[in-house]
């Protein structure tokens, strides 16, 4: 199993924590942002560049990799690490969220989910056991249980049913995975919408099953920030302090800082690469839409003081020129910068926690 130890924080006025997650492919210092490599590739960024921007761990997705190229192919290649040329830790989502959001047709039962591929319409079936089997073939350092992720507008009764089904599926995933080898772990996923009591209920049920880490799913989907933070607090109040906590799909800088303050350790989101592909750069002063005409003769970097490759070597004017001219390099440079920005943000948060100045550091950031 994966090991996790706290090195600082976790008490006092702020619940922010700094720790180290030990995996089969190396340690991960937390808090940490994890770039998303859905198809076995972080969009527009090579593994070498991921290391250069400071990535410690990346994500893959069971749903997408099962559909294409298939886990059998990846297994023949020696697993996902070998297949994609990344020697660091990998966390794989179980595919549950993608089934519920992407599949053309789906039928959910207690046994699992029957669905049609969004690629070719072929009929597929994903059960808790199948989700684990696929991830074991992929060789993920961290596996995720299959969960039911209800839409944010679902009524309470539907969310209650999803909480119970997620608990039952999590127990089946735990049984299927068994006791994993050192350096590997299975994370449970807490559901419950914005209902604090359901969040506590879901978290407690997962803790009783027992996992190497715990994720917060089904949030950051458009609900008011205050309700989201209340749900996070309800969840972390139940989770054991000696296990890592992962907020799934959160990539807005201000919200990452808010959730770190509430005791969460790990984050992922497609936001930095998606914004980069549309010519937008994340900065401490807010997002910069580089293609805008105002930057045509701006010879400063994407962000003053940033040490990333894009900011060290190129200006906003040049990157805008590339984007307007249809040169892909401009979008790649924005993507590179955005990943560096969020990785730097979580690294600075860790440093502030270890130096016992996280509240002051977080207040100093632009909102």
C-alpha cells in the first residue's frame, strides 16, 4: 500500500497540511497539483517537459484508455508508465465520471453501468470489479474506486441513492483489489452533493471499509463556493488525518488555496491545459487572454517574475503573434506556463505550511 506521513500543519487556525505520499514510482510532496493525462498524454506537453515544470504525479483515465487503445495493448507494452514514457507516479480515475458525463446511452444498476462508447457507439459494461481489473493492468500507483457521480442539480433523494451505491461499489472495489503491493493504493470517493450530513455519512462509510486515501468527488460542478467549502469541511472532519485527501477536478487557483486551508492534499483539473490551448495564461493577477490586441506590443513575459520556460524566453507580443498566425507553439507555451503556475502555487503553499505562515501567505494572494 501507499504510505503517507504529515510533515507539518493540520492544526490551529488553518487545517492546511504538508505531507509526503510514498508510491512505487517515487515520493509525492503535498499539497500537490496533478496534471491530467486522460489519454495517456498531458495535452501538448511531453514527459520531459512535465518534469521541467515540476510535475510529480499525473493522471490517466480508465474509461478513455479502456476504449482506446484498450488495457490489453497497454499491458503488452509493460503498463501505462512504459507505454507513455513517464517514470513517475500515476493516479488513474476509475472512469465513473466519464461514463455518466460522456456515454451516449447508459443504464445504471447495482451491478454496474451498461453504456455505449462515445467514440463508436459500441456497447460496454463497467462494474466495480472491471474498473479495478483495468487499473491493475495499467499498473497505476493509485487506483480509484468506481463511484456514482450524480449531476449537481440532482435532488436529495437521488444523491442519497448515489451515496449508498458508491458505498456498495467501493466495498466491491476493495475486495477485488485486495491487499496491494507496497507503493500502491486504492482511494475511496466521497459523494453527497452539497449536503453536509450526506458527506459525513459517505466519508464514514468509506473509512469503515478502509482505503489508502480518500477523494472528494461530485463538487466543483457549478455549486456556490460557500456550499462547496461547507461540504469539504464536513468531509475532512470525518476522514482520518493519516491518509491523503484528494479533491477531484479542482483547478481554479483561489479555490485550490481555499481547499488546502481545509485540509486537502491533492488536486487535478484540465483547466491549465484547456486554457492554454485557447491562448489564455494564468497569472497571480488573474487570467490573461494573450490573443487580445492589447498585447500586440507588450514585450513583457506572460507573468512578471515567473521562472517557467515560456516566461524566461518569450514575450506576450511574440506569443500573441504565434497564436494569431495559427502557430501551435503559442498555445503550447501558454500551456507550459499554466501548468508551471499551478505546480508553483501548490509548492509555495507547502513551503508556507512548513514555515507556519500559510494564513498570511494565502491572504497575500490576489483573489
